[in-house]
C-alpha cells in the first residue's frame, strides 16, 4: 500500500570512474561535480548530513545516482551497499535505489542487489533506436535495453527507465517510440533528460563542427510535454524532467549549448495547460472576461511560465482571471466567460 509520508532521496553520486564508456554527451565528472567514487565512509558522511536536515518521520531512500553502479567491481558495490544497509538496519532509511546501464545487468548482479534492501533499479536506456544509441556512443543496443528491463522486473525490483531527447540522429518518432517501449516494458517511473552539450564531451566537438544541432528550449519542452502526457496516461510516473540546477550547470560554466533551463519542467507544464486551454472558444472581444478555475497546486502552471498562458489568452479577452478550486485536481479546469 502506498505510504502518505513525504519521501526524500538521499543522493550519492557515483561518477564515471565506474564506467568504461564515453557516451558522446557525458562528462560525468562535470555534471556531478565529483572526481572520485565515494568510499563507504563518504556514504556515511553524505547520508548523515542529509538525515540531519530531513524531517524525522519522512520516508528516506539512499539513491546511488550517476554512472554505472553495477559496473563497479563487486567488492566496491558491496562496500557501498553495506554502508547504506547500516542505515536501513537502524530504521533510518526505507530502501535503496540505484541507477546503472542496461548492459551492466545480469542475474548474478541482481542476486547481489537482492541481498540488500534495494527496491528500485533505474536503467539509463536513453533510446530504443539502435541508430541513435550507436551515434550517441552508448555501447549497448535496444535489445539489451529490453533484456535488462525484463530481468529487473523478473527479479522483483521496481523498474525506472531513463530516456533522453534530442540525441544525435534522433527524431520525434524515435522519441515517441522510446516512450512506448518504456511503457510496454512495465516501468513504474521515468526520467526525461533533454540532451545538452557539455564542455569537454565528444558532443561539444560535433556541435562546434556543425555536425550536431541541439534542440531549441521551447521545442524540447513541447516534445517533453507530449511525452509527459503519454506517460501519465499509462500511469508511468515522470520523476524528473531536465537536469537539476544543483547538478553543476546552474552558472552555465559547463554548458556549451542545448535546452537547459532551471525551470524546464515548469515550461513543459505550462505547455500542457496551454494545450488544454485550446478547448476554450476564443472571443476576440475585449469586452468579454474569462475566468479559469484550477486546482490550487496547478495555479502557477495554468497561468504559465512568465505568464505565457495568461498573456496568450489576453489577446482574446478583456481580462483573464485564474482562481484556485479545491474540487479540481491535477490539470482539470473549468472556465466561464462573461
Ligand atoms: S554510461 Fe553513463 S557515466 Fe558512462 S559515459 Fe555514458 S552516461 Fe557517462
């Protein structure tokens, strides 16, 4: 039964050192801002630091993010898992989650994870199109994505599949197909990352040579809004959209180009409401006033990032008011024109 307690992830970044690949878009050291794989002692320090600031009664999960957890030597994995396990035994965390590559999954590796309270495994599948995976230097195939996802499910873990948009060679069709594959493989959650050009990556070289064109910010947000809708309809939770500002890009020092925005999800949510508001018959009569009611938690998205939706509607009405209504949920809305 799902718990009503607030949930906190305690992120522990595992940088590229555990990974023998060089995906064209990745410079994990710059994104995570860390140079080396944390030791067991580091894990304890990171977790204790987070526990000190999080509400005691909240549900907490240690999340080994970044890189390729199951690609680490077994002894290293055990050390990190043992450090996390101590917090579990003391009742201070509820579970562990980790992210890894699809080609670093096999039954033996999953059996090790089963010995610990690992609940969720996130696979960075990125795309289900082989030509995109190949151009992106991923070093695995769409078939490997499928096999790994099935193994994770069979072993009884919760499955989260991470995808990227705007990868070299990728089209909207490829990205919609990837979303459909994620849904059909039974993922309970997803993360969607628009591809960014980061300093020091192979993609930066391609970009500077004019061989790679990143997505425009609003195009990427429009596409991701469509993906969010698709995932929500299939009850796949969209856990994250875009790179988090704390992940080393907020000052733009590592960012060369691409659709990065600290409020990326807000822009996508704005566009989801923008689509819904197409049901409103436009008046082109400045004497008519529009009132829109939405769930209180959706008010900002309905008005829109930088009032995008409100300003568009103001081209057609004398005034536009947004009112919170506790009877409405998510993106439900009602409207009246007087
Ligand atoms: S597998 Fe992950 S860590 Fe390794 S290069 Fe690719 S994106 Fe970076």
